[in-house]
């Protein structure tokens, strides 16, 4: 899959910029979420009704070669250590929470009940 914003998305490795208090986040996603944009927000920044109070970074679910198959993932390559909420756009309701640790790659799996019908 490629997007207008980045036509080369999913075609090669992703450079992770981690160290000290900066980590990375990789979220395993179901194939049905291919192309969905997901926003990452500091925990607690979501207002009532599910909306964020301001714009936060977001990335798209991209299928990446993984041996003989395709792995669908979200990759946030540089995230300051802390607690975060993930919310698909445009609705913006929080689906899951994660804790990112500095100098490490945090791995998580998207909840099955959050897959679009």
C-alpha cells in the first residue's frame, strides 16, 4: 500500500530514532485496518466524547513484507517515553493505551474488537 503523502510507504525498512528517553512503538494490526490512520496522544489528552484537544502525530497502517507473508503494522519511529492513547481517525475515540519506554521498541497488538466491520 502507498499513500499520496508517502508513495514509498511499506516498500522498505523503517529507521527508528531511539535512545535515552525516546523509544519507538510498533503495533501489530489486522489486515482489515490497512490504510487506516491512527493518532498517538499523551494519555489523558482526550476530551469528553473521545475527541483530542489538538492535533497529534498520526501514521497509517501499512502492509510490510514479513518472510512469505505481509505484516500490517503501525510504526511510530520516535516517541518520548510515557503513556499514550491510540485513536483511529477521523472519529478519534481511544481504542488502546500503551506505555513507551526510552531506548526500546515497544510492541503492542491492536484489540480484535476494534477492527472495522
